[in-house]
């Protein structure tokens, strides 16, 4: 007999939810590429902005959330944006998510992501981690490298949404004045 015969998930009609966690300081086109790919796989994707990541974000939490929300229209009810503190898996379970989505840009991302995924599985077996390959155009970008370029007046158009580019410009203008 097939071992999955009694698996309730086979007959489940519940929408599939995935959580995409990160610092998003700020959101980039690389992150949006992952969201788009995740929407091909799940009914709903919740972008979970981590409050405590041991980083010193340039943008306060509320601003990071606002910048993300502005990437989506008011009718994009398949995408949620939320703040989360504590363990990502606890948040995922609270949202009845079946997966945590993480983007992979290069082999160098893998060691850390592998460790994170195994720890998360140990903490909550029902939540799987799904790795999505970032589009080739975005493999070299990170929020830090974009901030660095913006700080030194480099051209970051095409790498972040336009409202994020404007927000970075304003941030560094006020920091230097
Ligand atoms: N496009 C662009 N940049 C990308 C990217 C993509 N597709 N994928 C990853 N990155 C970059 C991010 O911009 C970020 O760059 P930065 O370091 O310059 O800011 C970097 O990769 C990784 O950051 P991020 O994905 O935001 O992860 P993180 O390591 O900052 O945070 C959390 C990951 C949120 C899961 C984790 O740190 C956390 O807060 N966990 C809470 C506690 C927990 O559950 N821990 C795990 C189990 S103990």
C-alpha cells in the first residue's frame, strides 16, 4: 500500500502559504524576483521582515515594511507583508505556512542556508525550506552592496524599484547634510 494513502495533505484543499523571511534593508529587485518565483508555487507568500537579526539596519522596521508594500498593488492579496520577531519557524507555524522560502544567489550562500534549513527543520518538522535560484541578473546584488553604491552616488537604477532608489537617495542626503 502506498505510504501516503492516509496522508491528510493529499486531500487538503487549504491554500498553500509560504513565508519569505529576511532583513530587507532595503528590498531589491533580487528579492522581488524570488517573490515572483514563489508565487508560481504557493497560493500566498508572506514577506516576513525580521526585527532582530543582529544587523544595524539603515531603514527602521516601519520604513522597510512600507517600501515593500509599495512594490505591490492594493489588490495583490496573494502577497502579505508583516514584521516578525523570534524564531522564523514559529512565525511560519502561526501563519499555517508549509514552507519557508529562501533565495540562493551563489554557492557561497549554500553553507549558511543549509545550516539554517536543518535547524529550522529540527525546530518544526512540518515546515520545509524551499530554495529558489535568483535570476542571473540579480546574483551579484545584496542590500549592503546596493546601499554602498547609493552612499557613494553610484547608479543603482534597475537594481531596486524606483521608490526604493529615491528613499536611499534621501537617506544618504540627510545623513551627509
Ligand atoms: N536578492 C538580493 N539580495 C539577496 C537575495 C536576493 N534574491 N537573497 C539574499 N540576499 C541578500 C540580502 O539582501 C542580505 O544582504 P545584506 O546582508 O547585505 O543585508 C543577505 O542576502 C542575507 O540576508 P537575509 O536574506 O535578509 O537574511 P538574514 O541572514 O539577514 O536573516 C533570517 C535571515 C531573517 C531568517 C534570520 O536572520 C532571522 O532573523 N532569524 C530569526 C531567528 C531564527 O529563526 N533563526 C534561525 C533558526 S535558529
